[in-house]
C-alpha cells in the first residue's frame, strides 16, 4: 500500500483515515463472529473499535486542522497518473475531518449508552453488528474521496439504518417507520446513482478532486441535471423538506441510541454531501440563485418542522421534527455562501449532534423507566428521575438557544451571518429567512416548555409511583454530552479557532483539495482561485457586559408586566377548606373569563389535574387551527404521498438547475 | 443506437417512480423500486459503451494503443449497483413480510399509524 501526501507529511498519520474506517467494519465482523453468548467480549469489541476510530480521528486533528495538511490515501496503491485518478481514494481535509469527528464522537457515546439501554433486548449480536456497520459507513462517507464510494456508503448507511429502525420489531410502528424510510429513501439513493451516471458520462471520472478540477469549465445542462440529482439525493439523506416526514416516522420508533445516530449523524452526512457538492465540486454557492434556493429550503424546513413538532404527542416524534428544524438552520446558514455563514452552519451542525443526542438519550431514559413516550400519559417525572431531568433541561436549554449553552452561540452566529448577507445583498428573501429562523427559535422554546411541562412537571401519576431513575451507566454518556454542551457554549471562540475556521476554510478552498491529489499548481493551471481567507468578529455573544444588559432588560420587562398586570402571581392562597379555596380562587381570577385558565395559575379544583402538553398552548393552536389541520392532513402517513413529495422535489430541483445553472 | 438506451433508462426510472407514487400494494411499490434501480443500471452501463468496442478483458501484453474496448469502470459500477439493488429488494420484502403479519394488510392506505 502506498500513500501520496500533500507536502511532506509522512509516517503513520497517512494511514489513519483507512484504519479509522476499517476499525469499525472489523468490529462489525468480529461482533458477528462472537455470536449470541459472551456479552462482555462483544461489548469489549464494540467499545474498542469505536474508541480506536475516535482516537485516530482526534490524532488527525493537529496535522490537518492546525497545520493545514490534507491526507490522501489510495486503496491498493492506485495513485493518479497524469491528472487521471482512477483508483479509489480517501481524502481527509479539514471539512471531512470535522464531520468525521462528529461521527466518531457520536458513535462512541451512543455505543456507551447502548450497553445498558439494549441489555434487555434479544439478539444483541445483530444490533451491534448493524450498529458498527452503520458507524463504519458514516465515517467512510465523510472521508471518501470518490463519488461512487460515497454512493456505496450511503446505501450501507440506509440499509443498516432501516434495519436498526425496525430492530424492536414488536414496538408499535417500528416496521411501518422502517418501510417508509426504505421506500422514500430509495428515491434519494436512485437520485444519487443517476447523478453519478450523468456526471461520469460528461467527465469520465468519479474522483472528487478531479471532478472539482474539471467541473467549472464543463458547465452544461447535463452537469446541471447531475447537480440536481445529487443535491436531492443528499438532501433526502439529511431529511430536508419535503423528505422530513420520513425522519419523524423513523426516529420516533427506533431505539433511542439509533435515534441519536440517525438524527445526529446521518443528517450531518447529508449536510456534508451538500457542502461538498456546492462548495468544492460545483463551486456554485456564490451564485445568487443557488445560494437563495438552498437558504430558502433550509428556512422552510426549519419553520415547517418546528410547527409540526408543536403538534406532536409522542416525545421522540417531537424531537425528530425538531432535529429536522435544526438541520434547516444549518442548511440556511451553509447556503449563505459566506465564510462566516459556513462557520455558523458547521458550529450548529456540531452542536445539534451534541444537544439532540442528549435529548434523545434522555427520552430513551424516560422510555426505559416509564415504558411510554406518550406526552399525554407522562407527568411528574421530575421528582422520580431528578438526574435525568437535569440532563434533559440542559439539552432543552441548549436547543432553545439559551445562554450559556452551545445552541445560543451557534444560533447567534447564524442570525448574524444571515443579517449580514441580507444587508450585503439587499435581497428580501434573506430578511424572510431571518424572520423564519427567529420565529422557529421562539417556537422551539415553546415546544420544549410543553415537553418539560407534560413529562416532568405536574403531579406524579399513580402508575409511576414506584419509578426509579435510570442507572449510572446510562447517565454517563448523557453527562458526556451535557458537559460538551456547556464547554462549547462557554468557549465558542476556542471551538471556532480549533475546528470551525479550518473546516470552513477547507470548504471554501477547492484549490487545495485538488492540489493534494494532483500536485501543487494543478488548480492554478485550471484557473481555480485560491480562496481568500476571511475573518470576522462576532458581535460579542460572550461579553459579560451584554449579559448584564440582557439580565437588566429581562428584569425590567418582568417588573413592568407585573406592575401593569396587577395580579399577585407570586402569592400563595392560604385556604384549608375546599369552599374557601374556591372563593379565594374566584376572587383571584375574577377577571378571567374561562375556568380553563385556572389550572395555569394553580387554582385547579381537582387535586390531580395535570396541564397536558397539548393544552399548554391551546389558544395559540386554536387561532392557527387552519394551518395546523392543513399540515396534519399534509403529513398523511401514506407512503405514496411521501414518495410524491420526494419526486416533486426532484422535478423541481431538475427544472431549477437546468434553468438557473 | 445508444440514444434509445438513454431514453429507455429514463423511461424505466420514471416508470419506477410512478409505480412507487401511485400503486397502493407494497409489493408493487417494491417492484417499482426495482424498476427505477434497473433504469439507473441501464443508464450507467450505456454511459461506458463505445460502438464496436470489445470486452475490456486483457492480460498484460495484450493491451496496446490500438485496442478499442468499452469503458470498464461503468461495468464495475453497474455490478456493484446490481448487488446493492438486490439487497434493497430483499430488505424491503422482508420488512413487507413482517408488516403483513403485524398489520394484516399490504395496502399502503391502511399502514399509516404514524402520521400528523
């Protein structure tokens, strides 16, 4: 085996990408060999193989991220000859490595969680084999330097993800979610394959660097169509609008560890594909048409999914819709085409893996302990599962964008980048995008208030009287993620310097990607410009002074409302007698027209009246009932309908690409 | 002559997608997935076709500047893609068998507990 390296870097580092991928696939093979018995050995194999790939990826960070090397590796030593790269290559630049880090970290954490979580399930050997194959395909996808190899990895990923979605076959809806994922997902896979075929017919190569070298000059309707096919293919793997119903069905029924991988990592691989496609291969993100379209797709996914989440009664289904909503943020930021926007998108992608992983694992813990995910049947678990509740709160605060957690920092960056883009381009679409993003953030907070209320607050139901918090083994992975939430939230500057800036610079610099394969100067010969390094300063999200202003503003607002409202919200009503209490509450709420409000202000009559999650925002939902009932009908659950949306998206993108590119 | 391959390939893909979007029976949807996949395979293998080319099988020494053969890469791709297609079909059918046991129907209109 031989390696070719950009510059002089040599030694073992050049082999790290392939070993990181092989470690996971080898682990899958060994797990299958171990068989049903010997659970400890099996866990050992899973632990070691996922740890090895994580360590190898971390070891690649100093040379690739800090020193700017690009590691290329040719399978079987088939190096490119005279600008023709026929062999299959792995190419790890900072962008690939950034996503590889997300993949391996999430895989390791979810594996740790799986050990206690899946302990009661039958056929653990199948679970771990599929799990490691899924992990290997994800890592192979982001590290691959070959388009067809990416397709193969996508197929392994889809197949194993479907199998794992249906792993708990007897769980209600597991098979249904899996088959919908399979059928609608196959549209995406076919689209990628057709895109590859068209591209090969035009350029006779599948190597990403060679494609990047030759695509800008080979612009034709055929390559535009290939772009549309590949974009829809990767978009469907990221579950972007209109593929989002799929995600909701699949996430909600999969085991929690798999939900974390599907939502945290598989969607990120779709995002990676879109970034690679638009920034490195076609280099067309600077075109206003592409930029506007991608941003708009992101913003629409973001808004529609958050409103759908608002309406859900299943804990994990709600989280699933939120996860696509957050991916919408990422795509909206990535689509801006600015260096800062890309940084913001990457940061949010990373943060989403962390906090959504945490939330899914917390939901899994609730399901493990209480046996249900139905928001209308849960309640009062904060007293029974205080540790899980604390972890859930950290995740919920992070996804809602509350400081000091990581969601705040990345959403702040996204708003700033959209704002700058709107100002710079003067395009009203970006103002709309900004408004949609802000609205979605508010709705995210609202729906997490709803989840917290209906799962953790209120009186504890009698059937959960004997409930115990989950074991420490299950909480350790959650604590890892919660700690990451806080660390990345407190030090966004450091994260930006170490990870985001190199990754965004690599995405914006296709010339280096090409030169790493074909030698220095190749890209310059083909007139592919070196990217100018942009550096911007954040509008001080971690400046203490702005925090103080925020605190003062909020305090003033609260005081203002309390003075104007004139209602003694903080006072408790001392009444022993039921009749007395009723009178007191009547006096207290004399101005309120509807007794339905009483439970909101603890004036409830029944001892066990829990404000259900679906009641919390009933006024809002009632005012927008037309929209909500329309959306309900639209997400019909029929696989034919979802297929139609997918095909419509494909047709739309084809028309768009051929007309606008 | 090669044009008809391209037309047929896209016709097959369109037919497969149509099948998936319109047919209610899950088995027929699975067949539609297969047809779309065959269309893609036909497209790839047509892409590498050269009129009058021989099969791209040579031993060392046989290969000269004058040899004229079809592009071997798309054939390798097609082979891979056929294998993947077979896996997809097998996987879908196995899911359909379990679905039939559980839901008692193959009608996609009735398999919609997850919605809204």
